[in-house]
C-alpha cells in the first residue's frame, strides 16, 4: 500500500505537466525538437521539489530565451515585422519568466511551480496555432531552418506581416 501512495505522490505533480505528443508537433522537425526539449524541461521543473528548482529553472529560462529567439529570427527573415503578435507573445512570456525568477530569489518558492503549470496550459494552444502556422509559412517560402536563409528571397516582402503567424492570422 505504501508503494501505491508513493507512486501517487510522485505522479501528482506530473499530472499538471504536459505530455509530448503528436498534438504538439508543428510540422517542422527543428522546431519540434526544440519544443520537445521545452516540454521535457517544463515537466522536470514540476517534478523537482520547490526548494531545489532555481538552477533547473535558470536552465529552462536560458533554453526558452534561445527557443523564442530562434523563432523570432525565422519570422523576421521571412517577412514578419519585429512587432508581430507571435514575437510579442514570446516577449511577454520571457518578461514573466524573469519576474518569476526574481520573486523566487526573494523567497516565494511557489512561483516557479505556478508558472510551470501555467506554461503547461499555454503551450499546447501556442504550438497548435502560432507555431504550426509559422512552420507552414516557413515551408511555403522554402526557408532553410539550418542555414536560416531563403532559397529565393524575392518570394517575400521584407517586414510586412504583423500578424501572429498562425493558420488563422497572417
């Protein structure tokens, strides 16, 4: 009986996490690899005791900074204005993540877990709309994610799109 209680206690935080699944795939392998790392790190945060989360959180924050910067570069390189709503959402999340770190350091050890739970709710919709739309756009303009170059730059008009890049927003 004690084993079952231990398993339930261990599983409870993960239940609030996020499972990597086909529903989270954007249609772009490089983006999906980054997203899977994001999900793995997010879940690790939720499984880590609150008092031990800071170092892992800082790694997650650095990963997220790089993750969002990569997508933001791709958007600008393929015709999105820097002020588009997809990049704006990235900036808002990063601003929040920095504030969470500051609150945690000041003694609010609940902050990282609360943010991780919120990100687990936010991310599926972001991935399914904005990131999937971006992946579709990148394919449509023949953008090479490895070199971060367009095969034919004339296929886009630089810095013209201000939407979010989702399937329903251009």
